[in-house]
C-alpha cells in the first residue's frame, strides 16, 4: 500500500506525511496550485492522472534514497519550477472581490488608517507597506519593516511563508499600477488566508495528550487525536530510514480506526461504489469541459445578453407605463368629450323636436323647402370654396411673413456686427477719433421700402475707402520709420560696444602706467639708499683719513666737497625726475578717469534716452511718435 492512499477508506483525508514524487526531469519537490481554489480543510476533487501517482504538496525538502541510507529533510524548501497562476488576474470582478475582502479584513481588525474601496483601487507604495506590516503583524507581532530595501524584504517574506508565485522587486516600486496591483492584492488575500488559518489553529489547537477524547473534531472537519499522531510519527520515522511503503502501519491504523468508528464492511463497499460513481461523474464533467472549453465565457455572454434584455424589458415596461398614463389621460378627455357630445345630442333632439313642431305648423310647401335647401347647398359650396381660398392666402401670407422675419433678423445681425466693428475702430459716432466728421452709422428702417439701405452705399463707401487708403499709407510710412530706427539702434549698439572696448584698453594702459610709476619709485628709493650707504662709507673714510693721515687733509676735504656736491646734484636730479614722473602719471590718470567718466555718463544718458524713447514709442501713438523721434535724430545728426 502506497503512502499516498488514505489511512482509512471512510476518513476522506489525505496523508500529511512528506511524499516523494517520482519525476523524470526534476528531483526536487514541487508546489502545484489547484485549478479550482477551495476553502481550507476541503478535499480537492480533481481527476487523478492515470498511470501516475497523485501529486501532493510536500512541506519537506528532497531526500536521497539508497540501500540502508539515511534521509535528509529540510523544512521550507520548494522546487524552482515556475507555476502558472491559474487565478483570473485579468478579471475585474475577481479583483474587485479581492479588494472588498481586503477592505473588510482591515476594517474588522481595527486598521489604524482610513481605508475604503476607492483608496484600494490604486494605493501608493507607502499605503501598501502599512497594510503589509499590519497583516503580517498577526503572524509575527514583533515584526518591523526595514527602512531600506523593502523591495527585497517583502518578496523574501512571501517566499518563506510558502507563497507559490514569485513577486518581482520592480513590482514593489509600482504597486498601484494596473499591471501590478492584481498580483499584489491576490498575494495580500493569500496572506490574509494564512492569518485566518493561523488564528483558527491557535483557537482550536488540539493538545495531543493521553487524556484526549477520540472524537474531537474542529470546525473545518479535521479530526485530531493521538492515534493519528502516533501513526504520523511512526510513518515519518520509517520514511527517514529509507522506506517508501507502510503497509503494516496502514493495516494497524485501519483496524484501530474501524474499531474506533464502528465501520461496517458493507458500508465501506457502498462508499467505494459511491466513490467510483463520483469519479465517473468527475470524468464525464471534465470531458464535457474539454469538449466545451469556453462554456463559462459563453454562459457569461448569455448572462450579459439576458441582463441587457432585462434592462430593455424594464425600459419597455417603463415606456408602457408612461404610455398607459398618457392613454388614461386621453381616455379621460374622450369621456369628457362624450359627455359633452351627449349633452349636445340632447340639445339637438330638443331642437329637432322644436323644428319638427315648426315644420308641422309652417305654411311653406315642399317645393319651397326643396328650393331653399338647394340654394342653401349652393351657398355652402360657395362658402367652402371661399374658405379654402382664404386659407391658401393666409398660408402664403404666413410664409411671406416668416421669410421677411428671417431676412430682417439676418440684416439686423449684420448691422449689429458692422456697428460693433465700427465702434472698435472708432468710426462711430460722428465725434469719434477716426470718423473725420463722417457719419458711418446705418439706420435700418424696413418701413421705408426695399431701397432704404441703398443711400448708405454712397454715404459710407467713399469716406471709408479714403480712410483705408490713408491708414495703409501711414502703416507703410511707420514700417519704414521703424526699420530706420532699428538700423539706428543697431549702429548705436555697435558704437557702445566700440566705446566699451576702448575704455577697456584705456584701463589696461592706466594699470600699466601705474605699475611703471611704482617701479620707478622703487628704483629711486633703491638709488637713494645706495647713495646714503656711499655717504656713510665716505664719512667713515674721512674719519680714518683725519685720524690716520694729516697730510692729505686738504685733498681729502676737497674730494669730500666734490662728492657732496655730486651727491646733491644727483639727489636733486633724482627728486626732480621722480616729481615730474609722478606729476605726469597723475595728470594721465586724471585725464583717463575724466574720459572714462564722461564716456560712461554719455553711454548712460544714451541708454536712458533710448529706453525712454522706446517706452514712449510703445505707449503713445505710433505715427506721431515716429515722426518726433525721426526729427530728433535728424537734429542730432546735423549737430554731430
């Protein structure tokens, strides 16, 4: 008996032991996802693949098998095979249901921040981190999300919890994007399911002690007892020693379960028959599903069409109700008319009786009556003919009045547009700026006849054409003056640039002269120091000559006087040259500074004047300003 079989025929539970699945391509464990997601604690009714063992989720790592060899177990290791997500992530209804579940969970569990269905449609990264930390806090109360590298921390946490689908790092930066949020919200729903399962396990955690009752059953239908735990422990011990089958243990636990639950063999056979029948039903349904893969889509289309038909019928019923109301109103009106007609009929009967009485008592003969009737018919025909002619004339008159009203309205609109444009151009009233004494206003008087507007053609067209020609001539002259002023401005700018370059050159020459002055002054000081040193040496030599030699006193004295005279001459010459050089340099610097100040003042005045002229040119009347500027520039040119 294989480990994949159930421990008892009627228990209906899969084995929770680790299963080694034989795979020709991979040796690692896999985590397949059921196509039909059920609630926790329910069995999967998927059809087993014929010829192969049933694949189950293993919570243990891969192990090595050998003759008498030991097995290694690593908890939480999954295979590297990528599993396709069977959930309808592109179905908006499914995503909205997941968002609703997430919102309800957060509200029910006292989420500290405000949350709603609208805010969860496209949350920010900050909101997602708060939600994840809040939900994961139920599993790990002391958990705190790190400040950095959360894009690596959150996928790692999901992977450690056993989430079968990968979450990329890039998706953590764009959580609220339309292509990313479905994956994130389904992962949060999976985490919520884990929290609910963990809470249920904590609330209904069985204590597997010796005093436990044999029939303890939780809300999800799983029976926890010591017999099952002993069986699981023994099977796992044999599994770790290298065994793959546990027939003896299965037989032992099967006999104990039969004694425990009082299992009848005939009841087992009936359950086996029911199981076989259910498997055949599942196979038939899967064949129908394969033969009609788009049945759900077609049913959805049918549902949408039926809903559209329901809406149409509802609209039709609403229209019928409104039509019935209208008919009721009409029926009330008809009833009133019938009552009025009955009253008229009664009045006519009375009138007929009266007339019959008059007819019976009248003195006219039958021929007179026929003649009167014939004349009355002829007069009635004449009246009908004249009535038709009058109606035709009235209809024609109405059409002519409509045509007249439309033409009048069009003329009035054109006149209003003309008057608006004329006021904008300052042509009306007569005292306007550009009217020049002409009256350009048109008075429309339809009562004056069809030629009421002909006189305005000669009154307005000639003065208006004259004003247009004068305006075009002024515009042409202003354009020429503008071009001339632009050329003049460009020349002034060129002159300013040249003056700036000359000022720069003069400043450089002034700096050079200043350096030369300092250099000459330094040389004069050095020469003076040198002469002082020579004088000191000569005085010492004089003292030596006076003390040592008396004979050459007169010659030494004469030489001393000569040297003193020469020194005085040299000092006077040096002082005079220094003074002249300083005076020349000071005069040159004063001239340069005066010239620079005058040039800067002239340029500032020119800039201020040009700016003032330009502002006046832009603010005042174009023609008069251009004329004044041109005259001023002509006067300046003549003065220059």
